[in-house]
C-alpha cells in the first residue's frame, strides 16, 4: 500500500501544474517581440537624446575663444629665434593681441607659411582675430626695426644707416659709439668701436636705445668671431688680435671675396719687408671719401693723418671698416705667395697680383686700357 500511496501523490504533483506552465510560456513568447521592439525604441531615443544634447554641449564648451575683426591700437611683439607657431601664439595672448592660443594655432596649423615666420619684431594690433593676426604677421610691412648692415661699412656710415632705419637719433648713436666700456668692446680695442659693429641683419625693437643697439652689434661680433681662434691665429702670424682685425678691415675695403686671402698675403709681405702699405682705402678713410683711386693731391691732403699709408709705415691705428667673417678668415689664413703688389684689374672687381714692380706696372697699364679706372 505504501508504494501505491506514494505513486498517487506523485501523479497529482506532476500532472496538475503542467498546463499552467505551458500557458505562461506561450504568453511570454507572444509578448517578447513587442516588448523587445519597445525597448529598442526607448534605447534609440535615449541614445539620440544623449548624442544631440551632448553635441550641443560640446559645441558650446569647445568653441574657440576669439576676437572679431582687425583689432585696434598698436603693439610690438618679438618672435625669438627657434619660436614655433605655438610659441608665437603664447606671445600673442600675453601681449593682448589675440584671445586664445587656439585662435591662432587653428589657422597656422593648416598654412605652410607658418614655417617661414622669421625672428624679429612685429607691429600688430590689440584684440585681433587669430586669422587676422596670422595674416598680419606674414605681411613684410609689419616688421619693425629691421636693419641690414653691409660688410665694409665704416662706423660713421653704419650709424647713419641705423639712424635712418630705426628712428634713433644720430647724435645718440654717435655718443653711444664713443662709450667703449658700455658697449662691451674687448680690451685690445682701446675704446674704438670701428671694426666691432658686426655686419649682418638686425631686428631692433621700436623705441630702442642707441647703446643697446650697438651693444647687440658688438655682441654679434663676439658670437661670430671666436676670440680664442683670433688670438691663436694672430700669435701664429706674430701679430696681435687687433692687428689681424685691422688687416681684415683693409682686405674688406680693397677687394672682393675671391681675392681676400691673396690681398691679406700682400699686406703681410709688405709689413714684413718694412714697405709702406700705400692703400687708397686708408687715404679715403682719412678724408671721409670712397674713391676707387686717390689722386696725389688727396694723398697730400691727408699728409698729417695716421691713416695715410702712402706716407706712414705700418698698419693704421684702427680698423677702417667693419669686416665680415670672410675678411677676418682671410686675415687669419692668408694665401701662400710672394706678392708685394695688387691692383684692381677687371670691372668685376678681381685684382691682379705681382711680385715685382715691373709686373705691377704692366698690370696697372692693362687695367687702365680696359677702362677699369
């Protein structure tokens, strides 16, 4: 009996619930597709809301702070050597030219001309748009205080050029040129700035001071003419560094670059033999002239000048120009040769060199016949 009782109870428990469970499963299958669709619609709606709402927020938050228009007033900024477009943008923000670095960088990033921006001073305006600031900094007219000093200019001519290009008074420049210690001149210069105002291109700030301008030029001399090399080279030539610089200034005035080493050799050869240099350039310096060939009357007019190398032996007391690096190198490394004479022999500036006076006289005759002088 116990087995039958257990079997009966088991039948009741197994059979009765089954129809209800099957019914519920059928109901769930019927509701599934509709519920899933509704869920998808809701999710898509949420995603769309997040996307468009987020986009609106990002558009607001990510907007580039920028001024509008060309700006007003005037402000001078400096682009330093090695500055990138990003560095320039930082300078522009600090100077009040643009509102944000991004305003400038967005334009500069897509324009290859950003790579051509040169060091120097630029006159811009306050509160400019980034695009307008970029356009103006590319305009050559925005450059301020740029002066190119050629090789071979005297201090007098260099100061006149600086006054013309920078707006600094000539009187202030002349006074500053006489203050050797304030300019940082080397001791062997004996306070004379001739020869040390290095010829190159400078960018001077608007409203700069005369002394600062000349200090920058003397500093450029030190940066380009290595003092240790100058001292060692002078010693090898049995000369002083100042002697070498004087020779370089003579070489710069007397010929063209191709001939510099030969001209330097002529000068050293004449000095070694006790011959007067007899240079037209030194007489011109004494008389504040710049003739190709001086006359006997001009030589006589400069009779009492220490720069008259026709009548006085040895080197002039100071350089007669501001030589470039090629002339300095030629004075340090003269060509090998026995020449004692040279003369400008062609209209392109080349000289003819001679060992004897007879050879020199023949070169002079040929040059005159060719209409060189």
